[in-house]
């Protein structure tokens, strides 16, 4: 995968914490971006259960978790998806537990009507 020099510079600046707005950037609405994945121009498509989130100014293009087919997963107080698999919590009545085929995750997704 080949990144543009600007993107490499931006990532380096952000990783070094030089720009204040880069200190705690997480563009995903929940969870964290998939490490090492770049889905922007010249990059690769996101893997299953991830979707590409691109900044309006093209500052980043990352793969964010996307566990539910419809709607967003139920979140805990830290804005992380609620784990409902083995040893996990129960989902609220309007959610049901969706488990990855590989058992890699189990989250509460909205009930589909």
C-alpha cells in the first residue's frame, strides 16, 4: 500500500502529538479503528464488520467497527459496544446479542422489525 507524502507527514505529526487536534482523535463512533488499515484512495477495502470512515478534508481514512446490519450497537457508559457473549452482559429489551461467526466478538444490536 502506497500512501501520499502528505498523509505520511500528517500521520507522523499526529503520532508525535505535535498538533493539539491530533492528540485524541478517534473518528469511529464506537470502538477503535482497525490497526494498519487504510481505506482511502489507493488503499484496500475494509474487512468484513468494518466500514470506511473518511475525513471531510481527507486527513484520515480508517476502518471503523460496524457490527450490526441495521443501526448501531448498544453502548456502555464509555461508548464501547456492550459485550454480550460468554461471560458478558445481557442486552436491553430492544437489542439482541449478535455473535461473529468466528466468535471474535458479541455485541448487542437493535432488534430488526
